[in-house]
């Protein structure tokens, strides 16, 4: 009940915030400008991009004034978004996850469909799917597609004469030589628990290569991590690397930015991560961004190896936005699906991967790891992560992968526990067959 | 509604034969504001909590699913270990607070220099924000860069990894909890000790009782009401502890320091609002189930 009270309180706070905003709405039209609010997460790098996009948008649309509003990241922010939507108090336009998490905010009840807008035709097909619910499209992309796999230290690879591996056996062989040379083969950073999931989640391209129907069967409660060998492999890799002693010594207490610094400076050879990390690498190890390369998570079959993609989050308009504000919000949403919007984002950050808009080009000066990722995308050997193909993602995966990677729980046991965990999510979403 | 009004009209009838019943000295309009506040902020949310615990609730809509949330909650894999951790945590912190609180109270009621100041110092940690304490100790307990292990290194001991070692995580948090909360136990004990008449100690001294005997046979039994308060307060506090654990380990590594309250919070965080409400009802019942018999047991012994 304590938390119920917290929800009520949060609701009350955002309500009062709302009334303050509405009081100010009398001068929304001041100077003939329509004022809209844009809500996004408060990560400093993200805010920088938001500022640049707003500036570029306002320059092109002088009759609109966009006010930036921020929210916490992670599940705290998720709850804030849900609370504000359910109380009809959402910002006029907001950024939120695509894929499985979008389904949890009930798009058909809460969001304005934009299926008929002209820019929808420019969207990458996969991205269009992950911002849709039923037959309607709801969002334009925020930032870029990024790829999950292994970040590696290129100078170290060159020094030891290693090649980026395509199979797990080759990867383990590389690890053995790296360890013999006195460097930690793989960095893990369990103080930031979310980072522990990448070895499982980024293996998904290999899972769907081995078992193309997995995502659908998984959603229908017919396929399980514990009983599908290709899916179980992700958990087994964690166990295997831990048993071989390939982690950095401080894996239990290290943080995300320490992992990035380690792989950029060569104190660790590999760091399983998603390429959106390039912005953070520049902060964690200035000047070393291009020492970091990227390869897809190695699987069993070299010929079918490929990268797992994370789709951008979306820009959505809640149903509570009406009239002039709706028109202005739609312009803002469309701006992000245009070359000018892409350019504004590229000017403010190191891009983590290709754009989800067909009319946008990736500039030539992107980080090496992003170029490596583009090779996979251009060759067609990249596919979306499971959370963009199925609405189900269990909330406890990061704790389970920490346990498996720390040797607290065996891999098979961890996979079974995760299968239990996703059941709650499926039931909460009211899916068939659960 | 009918049952409520029924109960109200029946109530005076059953209480008429009892002349000892206290009647309010105020007319109804006078207690109305209190009644409204109570209803809106306490009664309605409590009833709603019980209702939502029976639904699958997404904040946008709700579906009545009977007791499924409770069934699900008891099937929660983290729950059985969470329950065990809760009990270990509550008993460890409560036990240590009793022992250390008593020891500190004996020290601080004795003839020491700057007694008033010393007493405040012992109480200071209680006043500090729990989240602040948690974050501070997270840094102090860092396995390699933390002050604690660096100090242990100096005297040749390799300290454990504290918060990131699965075997130590829960105990590490419990130690910090004891450090932070022992001041309150000490104050309660000091009040208990100071209320013991000095004649008892003088008489015992005359009869040749040593320090240990005086403590064992006078202080300990006569401070029993204080002991009961300390045990009950710290046990209930330990059972529903959340803020410190969340600030220090978030229940990790993995699930190794997950307690009832953090398991519940994670369900809420994941958007399982009905399930987490059911968890709160379970926690509420658990605290009552443990605290009430204890309270009853201690008080009964007290009467003898």
C-alpha cells in the first residue's frame, strides 16, 4: 500500500504540475506562437540531442514554440509515462520505447494514430512494425537503430594478430590467447545490472537464424528459452565465460562506463554491448572511440552469423493533445522522420547506427564500431532483437543474467526461471495461450 | 452501503447494556473534518488496495481475476528466498540492536566525559537520510576502492566484497541498518535504565554483588519493558525494510539480498500493479502475523 500511495502521490504531483502548466496556457498564443511540450528522458546526451532538434525545428517552424520536459530513465520513467497517460496529463508530444514496452502503454487507447501521414512511407519497414499496434502506426523515430554484439579493442586485436570471430569456438580461442597475453578477455559490469543481459539478448539473430519461427512461437507460449537449444545458448555462454575465468576481476562491482573505458583503453579485450554506447565511450575514454570495433555475437554457424538490432524509440502524440497543439505536435513528429531532423540529431551526438528513415544518410565521420555495424546491415545479416518481435520481455532478466554470470545459478536453471518470469508479462498483456 | 449503515444503526443497540462505554464529548459536526480526511485518505485507499489486489491492473484498465494475483505472488521464484532473507534480516538487525543498544545505553548512562554530547553522537545516524547512508556505505564498502577494505588491507586482512558478494550482501546491509538504527534502541534503553531506582544498585553493592551480577539481576530484568519495545520496533522495521536495501544493492547481486518489500517493488516497477498490491496485502498480513503474537506474548509475561 505504501507503493500504491506513492503512485497516488506521483499522480497528484503530476496533476498539480499540469494545472500549473494549464494556467500558463493562457499565454500559449503569445506572440502568435503555439506552445507545445516535448517529453523525453533526462540522460544528458539525450537532452543535448533534444535541444538541437528543437532548435532546428523552431528555426524551420517559426510559429511553434517547443518546451522541453524531461523524465527519469528506466522503469521509474515508464511508470511516470503510464501515470501521466492514465490521468490525461501527458505532454503534447513525447518520446517513449518502441516494441514490447510500447504495447504496455495501450497505444490504441492513449495515442493518436498517424498511419495516413506522408512521412510514414519513408520509415524503415522494421521500425514501422515496432511503432504499430494492430493496423495503426503511432510514431516517428527518435535517434538511430543500434546493434547489439561485442565491442572489441582493435589495437589489441592487431597486436595479437587476431581476427573478429564468427563462431563461438573461434571467440573462445581468441579469449584463450588474450588471457595468455595477460589481458581480461571479456568485461562485465554487474553494478549496472542491465548490462548483464546483452550476451543473451544480442544472441537473438543467431537464435532466429537457427529457428526462424521462434519469436512467434514464443509469443504464443509454444517455444521456451529453456527447451530451445539455440535460445538457451545465450545463458550457457555466460556460464561458460564465467567458468573459464574470462571476466575482469572487478566484474561484480564495475559500472557501465568502466566497462566502456576498459574496452576502449584495452584493459579488457571485449565488452558485450549495444552500439548506442558510442556517445558514452567518448566520455569514458576521450579520444579512444575509434579504437573500438564491433562484431556480431558469434554463434554456431559462421555462414548465418549476424547482428541483432535495437530499434529507435518513438515520438508519439497522446490523445489528450487537441486542436492547434495537435497540428504543431504532428509537425514536430514529422520533422524527426525528415532529413533535416536526422541532420539535427547527427549534429548533436555521435550516432550509434543507421537511421530508421530511408531518406536519411549516415555521415562519413561515424565511429568505427558503427561502420562495422553498417557492414552487417548493408549485407542484410542483421535482424531485430526479440523485444521488437514479441511483446513479451520478462522484467527479471537482468537479475537472472547477473546470477548466471556470477556463478550463483546454473545456465539451465536461469533459462527456466526466465521462462517463468515472462509468463507474468504475457498474462498482464492478456495474450492468447497463457 | 447498506451493510455500513446497518452496522451503524446496530451499534448503539449492542452497546447500551455497557455503561462503561465512552461516548464522544463532541457533536458529530465537530468530528466531521477528521472523518472526511480519514475516509478520503485512509479508508478509501485501503479498500481500493484490497480491491486492486484482486484485479489485473494496467493503470488503464482492470480485469477482475479473483485470487490469481495471490497465487501468482506465492509462485514468484524470488519470493521464497525473499521471505527467508526478510526473516534473516529482521532477526539479525533486531538481535544486534538489542545487544548493542543495551551495551551503549549502559555506557552512556555511566559516568563518562561529555555525556550529553556522547548521547547525541550515538543518536545522530538515526537522523540522517537512509538513502544517503545507503549510498555513502555503497562507496565505503566498494571491494577494492572502499575505505573499509583498504583499512582492512593495512592490517593484513583481505575483506570480503561486501555488497557484491552473494554470501555477504544481505549481512552487509544488515550491519549498516544496525549502525543507523542502534541509536534509537540506545535511547529507549537509556530511558529504561534511568527509570530503575538507584537504591536497588546501592543495596546490591552493600550485599557484595559484582558489576556483572548487578547488570544481570537488576538492570536486565527491570529494563524488560524497554527490551520489548526495542525488539518489537526493530523487528517490524526489519520486516518491512526497503529504502536501505534498495539504495545499497537493489536486491542484488541477482536475487541474493531481495526481501519481501523489494520483491513487491519490482512487481510495481515492472507494471504489474495488481500483483504488487497483492504483495503489499501479503506483507501487511505477515507483519501482523509475526508482530501480534510477539506483542501478546511479551505483555502477558509482563503481567506476571
